[in-house]
C-alpha cells in the first residue's frame, strides 16, 4: 500500500506542475515549494526547538489560531513554525508576525518529511482538523515528537472506517491525542481502538467570538452601510453570485456587500457583469461610499470584520465542495443562508435546527429564505447565543498540550 501512496503523491505533484502552466494557484503551489529547504535554512535555525503548526488552508489557520496565540501568550519565548498546504492560506498569512517562519509544506515523501523535521526541529506538532500525511506522521513518531490534532471531526464515510482503509488507519495511530468536535468522532475513533481522544469542541467559536467582541472599524464600509439595511454575501463562487443576482431584484431597498472567495481579475469582472452598479472597495472613498448600493470587496482578509455592518448573511460554497465559514457571521448575530452542500459542517446543522439558518437550492428558495430571516430578531439572537455557548475549546486543548511544553 505504501507503494501506491508514494505513487499517488508523485502523480499529484506531477499533475500540479502541469496545471501550473496555465493555472495561477497551481503556479503558486509549485513556485512556493522551489528551494523550500533553502528558504527554511535562511529563516530559522535547527539548533532551536520549534512548535510546528500545520494548516491545510486559510480556514484551518483561523481555526487553529486561538491555540497558537494562547501558547505564544503563555510561552512568549517559544518559537513557532507555520506551514500551509494551499496557496490560499500561505499567500495571505506568509508574514504572520507570531511565527518565526511561515512555509509551504513540502509534498509528503519520505525524504521530504525527514529533511523537514530535521530542519525545523519541532518539540511538538499541531495539525488542525484535516490532513493526515503518512511520512510526516511517521517521522514525528520515530523521533517521539508529540503530535496533536485539534478541532478534528470524523464521519463514517471516510476511508479510515472502510474495510480497505487499513493503511489510513495506521496513519491515525501516529497521533498522540485527538481533540475532536463531537461524540460521533469519539465513537468512530474508538471503534478503531484509538482511545487517545477527547471532545474539546471547535476552536473557531473562540476565534469568531473574540473577533465579534472587538472588530476593527472599517470607516469607509461604515459610511457605506450607515442608515441602511445591508445584506452580505461572503466567500461566494459564481453559482452563488448568480443566485444573489436574482435576489437583488427583490431587495432594492437593501444595500449589498459581495465578498467573493476568489478575487482574480476575471472573476471580479464576471461579478461586475452581473452587478453593473457595484463599486469595488479599492475605489471606495469618502465621497462615493454613502451613495453606492452594491460594494464589491476586491481584497482578502476583510470578510470577518465586514459582518458587523450587515443584518443577514449568505455564505458561499454550498453549490460546490462545501460551505465556507458560517460562524463568523453568526457571531455578530446574523441569520445565515447557504446552499445544499453543508453535510460536513456540524455548525450548519446546529444553526438550521435552531432556526438561525436556512439552506436553499435555487433562486426562489433564496428569496423565500431571505424574507423569513430579514427581520427575524429571534433567529439573530439564537445565532449569537449559539456561538457564545460553544466557546471554550482553546482552554481545554491548551490545558492538555501545556504538559508537553518544556
């Protein structure tokens, strides 16, 4: 099985290099890993111990950030290395101030894993939610370096729980402790005789609650929103934007903020073809802010603070691989609307059950959902209370991890 795994990693790398000739994100993936070990040697010393945080992408970074910041606050002298698999995480957070170094994670080959572990000299490793790499986990285990998974969530349809998933189950067994989000995850891991697991919850609740309590003021957006009812669509994709176009005709007395997941030039132009009167944030100023009705966000990193100016939120991704972060909006007391692909997200199920969210499948159901939620103060309050009640994962995780910190 290891042979097939190694072949799979090789073919993945080859495929990305081929795609990189015409795909900007794939090009970033490839270019960012060129001379990666030289980059590491220039930034950090392997004579020093480091705490290694790995994130698949930007969403996982936000999820793991409360734990990282807690450790750094309690142990300011500790040095931290952050790695990303995806360009969408690395390119946004490559200059993160609390990390000694931020890097792309080299592909999971035996030589890469051993060389990387040697280069960063971790005293412990913390992975967030997903990503299970055979060679990296094995290299950590061989050196008796503690490995933790935080905010993990498992489902019966994952390969670990299939009869043919033995190789993948062995990867899980290299983890020293799993901090998971729900009882189902505990039960599934215990069905594999993996008992080093506890329910800690989801660290994103701590992150979004903190952000909602002290959001940075966005002066121009505040001017845009002041005195108006605002509908915000966050992390949208083309399928989402087409749906919102239909809703726009029904809510002419509302202002709209559009914050797409991808801000490539062609995507922004596509959105502008749907919303010809939209003004880009980069063109917003004190003179035109109040008079504009549709605001198009053409940067990355602002979304979590934009929700403070809205009343109802639409969360994108539900017509693709899965919805994006609903909790950032809910923390501000916004009822949320999203597409049908939310099955993997516990918080989406919870918000729907509470009546603080609606899932939609086509244009008319979006219009109906908006009408139901636009003045629904109970839904807004339930969303905010839900986030507040779920806080505490960071403290629970830190309490156990600190025993491994020298």
